[in-house]
């Protein structure tokens, strides 16, 4: 029995609803009440905020327990409620898949890499200026040294400017080349990635052990499959959840089949599968680059059209005929198209990183020298079962429409958030 049902009522669910039902209800309600979907309703923002607060409480087991027992006043997050827009945009990419793919850093680090490259260029420029100044001093000192030749100077002859400069040049030549800020950052990221792959490999081994350390019969395999079907049904409704599930499933099956075929006589099947996988990596790279270029071209086209629309000049084509300026509606349509292409490019970049991480994790799990070959074969077979479950995950038509609207709204919220920064 709960003392207050306000939060449950806001999401339109029963007090005994499961976590997945709470998440689905939040997604549906947040789409319905999102301010962008209700531009002429001044109360939409307030309802959107209330729905967000309800979700922030009911999605956390400890807060939900306090709310059920004591009501709203005792169920406030320690750090306070997050802004509804912030909470909403955080779900994009979420952490639901963290135990499978870790943290995605490729896109996040692009801006950081650019900033560090610019800083390194600035440092190089300052260094060249310093070297140029030293060279001028050296030339001046050498001139003075020439004038002093033949003269006796009390004390040690090493005090001559020419000798001192030679010693200084010798010392400078022995200095090791300093690492750039970008090189230091890349080394740090490499170490973090290695730690992440180590942790993800342990998680995957534990996940597979549910089957590999069981009686390993048909009933156990069926139970294992059903367990992850339930998990897939939760994960598929995350932003790009279905795409990520299919990607995980594809890599799991690919790596497991390479291993299993390598166990056959001569291992020719494994070699063929490995070559096929490598050609797939090349194609994924090309798709990633292509999607990024497509988004970039659309962005340039939009900027050009905006400049034309804002210009006071009359533009004419090669025949001298006046070029009509783009309308507000045309610009809005192109902005919508651009958002879709940016999303596509972001997904291809993320997918490339996900597949790279998963392949490294699978290699570590299937090449573990701490376990015997029989266990490794079982791991590969369990990986195939898990991969097929994820590959076969589907959304209903209603779920797909809901997920698509949600992803578009979250992308828009994320874009607005970036502009504010």
C-alpha cells in the first residue's frame, strides 16, 4: 500500500508497475507533454517538469521506496531535482548499455581533440618565436665574440660569449622532445580504453557463465535465451536501442563463429570468417566517413541559404534572372533534414566505436588463457545464443513510432543544450 499515488498518476501507471513499465510510461508522457509538441500551451512546460520529477523518483529504487512509504516530501534526490530538459536530453545515448559497450567517447572527444590541437599549434608558434629571439641574441653574441678575439680576459676563457653559447646549444640539443598536449591526452584515453575493455570482458564472462557453468543442456540454453529476451525488450526502447542491440548481436555472432570455426580441422572456416569481418570493418569506416561528409555538405548548404535569405542584395543567376530567396519554411525543412543527417553521422560514428570495443572484448573473453578450451568453446556457443537473441529483437509499429519521435526530440533538446554552452 502506498501513501501517495500522485507520481504514478502523472505517468498513468499502477503503483505496482515494474521498472520497464515506468520507463515506457515516462517516454510516452514526456513526448505528449514536451513543450516543442505543445507550442501554444503555456502549461505544457509545467506538466513536462512534473512528469520529469515523477520519473526521477520512481526510476530510483531507494527514492521510490521512500515515496511509497512516506510521500513526496521524503523522496527528494539529495542533489535536488534536475531540470526537465536536462534530464530528458541525458537519456540520449543513456547508460543502459554501459555494461555491454562501456562509455562512448569518440564523438565526445572530437571537440577536446580539436581544442588541444589548437593549443599545441599556439605553443609551437610561441616556441618558434622564442627560438627566433635566441637566434638573434646568439648572432649578436657571436659578433661580440669576434671583436673580443685576441684579447686577454681575466679568469676562465669559458666566460667568452661564444663558448657559453656553444655549451648552451649543446645542453639544448640533449633535451628530449616534449610531448604535445594532444599526445598526452591520447595516451590517457588509450589507458582508459584498456581498463574499460578489461572491465567489460569480466562482465561478459560473468554473463556467459550463467550458461557455461550450468548443466549446459537444452533446458538451460532455453532459460538463458529467455532471460536475455526480457533484457532485450527493455533495451530496445532506449535511444537507438534497437540499432545498438543488433550491432551487439552481430559482433557476438561474428566473433564466436570465427572462434568455433577455427577449432575445426585446419581452421580454414575461421580464416574465411576473419577475412570477411575485416572487409566489414572497411565498409563500416567508409559509411562513417560518408555520413559525416553528407551532414557537413548539408550544413554548408544551409549556411549558404541563410546568408542569401539575410542578404539585402538582389542575387541573379548566370542568365541575369533574379534568384528567389529561400522562405522560412524551406529553411526549417532543411534544418530538419540536417538534424536527421547529423543524427545519422553521430550514429555511424558511435556504431564504429561500439563494434571496435565489442571485438576487443570478445577477443579477450575467447582468448582467456586462464580457462580450458572446453570452457572457451562453451563461451563461444553461449555468445552465439546471446547474439541471436539481440539480433532478433524487434519493435512493434507503435513502439517504433514512439522511439523515433523520442529520439528526434532528444536530439533537438541536446542541440539546444549545446548552443547554450
